[in-house]
C-alpha cells in the first residue's frame, strides 16, 4: 500500500499568510519555480497525498486520513536532506526544528493531541514561508535550487541564435514547446527557466533568476529583473522585479511591479505602477490579518500583495506595501489606502463599496473562461465562505 502523506497547514502561519491563503492550502503557494506542494511530492516520492486545512477548503482539497499517516508542514521549503529525515521517522515520532513542527508519523488523533516523541532535525533550519513577503524574499534562493533539481541530467531545447546571451548559456533551460527569439538573456545573477509552451517575445530583456512556468508569456520590450517567477499562463510586460505571480494573472502592459506577490486570476491594468520603496526610505509596515494592524517588517522594499481575482484599472497608482484581499477591484485616480478588504470595489476619490457575490461570480466566470477554465461548485463554496468571514472587512 502506498504511503499516506498529509500536507498540513499550521493554523497561525496560515492566518499570517492571508490573503494569499484564503483560497488555497499554504503548500499551494509558489516560490522558486514550483509550488511547495510540488517540491514535497518530488522529494517524498509516490504516495497518496491530501491536505489538512480549514474546513471551507476541504471540498476542493480533501483530507484522506488513515491509521498511519505521514504529515508534513505546508509552509516549510523542503530540501533532499530534510525529506530524507522525514521519510526515516518511525511511528509516533515528530521531526522538530526548535519549536517548529516539520513532520509527524502516526495517527491523526495523536497529531491533534500533539502526542509524539521529538526527533530534532540535525541539519540547518529549513526556510519557511510564514509571511506573504517571504515568497519574494526567498524566491531567488529557492529558484536556484528548483532549477538544479528540475534540470539535472536533462537536455535543454536548443536556444535560437537570434537571442543575445550574457553569462553562462548552460544556466538557461528551455522546455519543449517554448519559444524565445530576439531576447536579451542574462544569467550572471541567476538561471533562466522557460517552461513548456512559454513565449518570450522579441526585445524582452531578462536578468535571472527567472522562471516562466507552462504557458506564460513575456511581451515585447519587457524589462524583467530577478528573482521573478511567472506561474502557469501568466503574462507580463513593462518593468517587473523580484516578483512571484502564482498563476493565471496578467500585467501585460507598461508600469512597474516589484518586490510583490500576485495571486491567481489577477489583472493589473495598463500603466499600473506599484511602489516598493517609501520616499523617506524608512522601514515598511504591512497589514497583518492576525494582528489586525500594520506591523513592522524590517524591510526597506515591499510592493503589492494581491489576493486572487483582484484587479486594477488603467494607470492606477499603488502605495508601497499595499495589501489587496480577494476579489478587489481598484480604479480611478489617486492612491487607494494600503489595505483593501476582500470583495470591495472603488477608488481613492470615490471610496469603496461592497461587491455582491453574484457580481463577483459573473466576473470570475468570464475571466476564467478566457483560459478555458471553469469556475466549479467547489470554487463557489470557497468564495462564499470567504465572503461570509467577518475579518474580511477589517
């Protein structure tokens, strides 16, 4: 029988990762090239996988528990060494790094009761995603590791001579079906990975680390700085730096986006620019859903954190470290406030109003249909649950 692996959400970590974790288990966040979930699967091997997360997500991400389970933390970035230690756990043992639980082998009842014997991980503390901005802070390091893991022992598709390469050509990997012509590709500061059926148009300038996952597009003349990741079917133009786009989102036109995390099914209108540095160069504070206030980050650079299905209109201006919830629609002149709760629409000048759920569903259906993806009943249940959460207004 296959091993039963459950990827679990740490409750407190998940809340700190809102709004990105509203719509998915934490392990489905993307950092580097793949999601955390995909990293665990590649390192733990063939098994039955499921998720332990909040109840309203279980319709789409069900839990399949048995008498014997291997539970691993969805916010932890695995390494081969860490995965090996996890696989060696005996029944009733938990792998710990300080106070952080990495993995547990045993019954769901004992996991809930925290009834286990500790095994201290002897290696270096693994990287963990506990705040949204950790995704772009760690993206360069994780992208390098993912690149090496995904390309080891494999042959890249040939790179056209119409491209100009600065640095080591061996740090460029092109999957089948990818198209890149007349681009500038610089690998001095990191590798460049072009996934299946991606497209880099002529005149685009890319400095690694950079990853474009399946179906992503870089438009003509785009200026891309590392470490930037485009999830599946994302599209970018203009200037982008140190940004993670989880999937199916667009910033197709001019404007700046940097030190940012963009969820799925988002769209940044032409000319939208999101600041990532305060004019006085002071420390950045960012909205935290747990503390219900703006908290210190220790960062000087932090841009837009954007929940799924959120959008900006043409020429929108976004303040440093702005957090937009799920289903937010910003348009008009002026800088909107630095935190906009889910399912709100409006502008800095006209104010904001609630978006009815039926209106949101209609927009989401049209947006997703353009990529031949259907809004499912499970999706509707998730958005309905988020809509009814009291903290989305705070």
